[in-house]
């Protein structure tokens, strides 16, 4: 299926590894020129070649997102697609009372305000572009509140809510959609210091045991791959989904048991 994305331009945040890297790769394969943002680049990102411009920027800062979009406009001449992917999670093993104001501020900066600031800077440049749209990587935790990641859950709930509001304000000129993955096989879950190692270490279990328990919780019996999330994002970014806006696509192997 030709997705009709060839020749378009995109900005992807959190693009050096994991889901953002897979999204960048997927867009490049469709003929899109991408500005890929992270604090540092990676060999895998560099290998994607001349269709990718890496911008190294800390998106948790107030000025980082506007700096990124300014650089992207200079590099691309205009932006057709914005993918808000950057985010991070810190398991709160000490419970609600252990989460400080500083913890909350850091989570809200990276998991909500980074996307809000990036959209605020990008929307004037998306306006007037045929097929312009925004896809944001939220999480099942937006509607699956979890005390182990309660600040992350609250941040993702706010993020999905803002995106739904924006779909109403910006339609029909700019489509706005979200994807909500369950556990995905990236460093966030599986890396050193990731969710599995952190939760396992606190509970006397190995990281593998934590992963196996999580896998067993979903009907599919496994984590989602970064590429499976990326394929959904690339489809939503394409003209093939031209009448899809305000939608949230759950990609969780059936983890969420309700409709
Ligand atoms: N993995 C999952 O199970 C899962 C499930 C649901 C939703 N999600 C969401 O999917 C998104 C991507 O997650 P992932 O699993 O791919 O994470 P990841 O593997 O940890 O990758 C995070 C990416 O964001 C970049 N990044 C982190 N902090 C940054 C900052 N302050 N400024 C700029 N870039 C920054 C990282 O590069 P640098 O470190 O070089 O900056 C990296 O490229 C996040 O929004 C996450 O909440 C993930």
C-alpha cells in the first residue's frame, strides 16, 4: 500500500532509540525527510542516512521545543507531520508519599509540557500544509492509572486529553491523533535502569521474571515491538487516514480488558 507520504517532511521527538527511532526509520522508508530530536544521537539513527537531520536538544527545558522547531523549519523549509514521542518513566517504588514536587515537575516537563511546547511552536508551521497532522505517543497508562507510575499515568492522561481538545480546535486543517501502547520492547522497560530491572530489584525478582509476568498479563503473551507502534504512527501520519482525527489507537496485545 502506497501511504502517499513521499516528499513530505516530519519532526520526530525522542528519536535516537526505541519507538522514536522506529518511527523515524518507518517515515524514511516512506520517502519522508525527518528532523530527529534527542539529547544525543545514536549509531542506529546516524545509519538512516541523508533523509534524517539530527537535532540534539533537551526537550524537558522551556526553550528546547521552540529551538527544535526553529531548527526544523530552517532544515526542512516547512513541517507536514509532527510526532510527539519523547517521554520517560520512573517507577515510584516508595508510593505516592515518596514522589516530591521535583519528581512531579520533571515528569510533567518531559511527559506533557514537552509535547505542548513542541505543538505550540510547530502549529504555525503546520498550518496551510496539505495533509498536516500531529501524532502523539501516549500510553495505556493514560486510562490505566498505576500507583507504581502514578505521576507518569497522570501526565499521559493530560497529554491524551490535550491532544483530543486540539483535534477539535485544529480540524479540519490539522489532524491530531494519539497512539497508546502497552509495554513495548525498548530500553524504557528492558534497559539497565528500566522498569523491569527497577521493579525486579525492589521485589527480589530478576528483570526477566518481571517481564514474563507482564507478558502473561496480555492475551498476545508478549510485548509490542517498536516497529509495531511505528507502523501505526506512520499510517496515522499518512493521507490514508485522512478522515481520522481525535482518535486514540491502543496497541497493547489486548492488555486492557475493557472496551
Ligand atoms: N516502552 C514502553 O513500554 C512504552 C509504553 C507506552 C508508551 N511509551 C512511550 O513511548 C515513548 C517512547 O518511549 P521508548 O520506550 O521508546 O523510550 P526510550 O527507549 O527510553 O527512548 C526515549 C527517547 O527519548 C529521548 N529523550 C529522553 N529524554 C529526552 C529529553 N529530555 N530531551 C530530548 N530527548 C529525550 C532519548 O534520547 P536521549 O536520551 O539521547 O535524549 C530517546 O531517543 C515515550 O513517550 C513513552 O512514554 C513507551
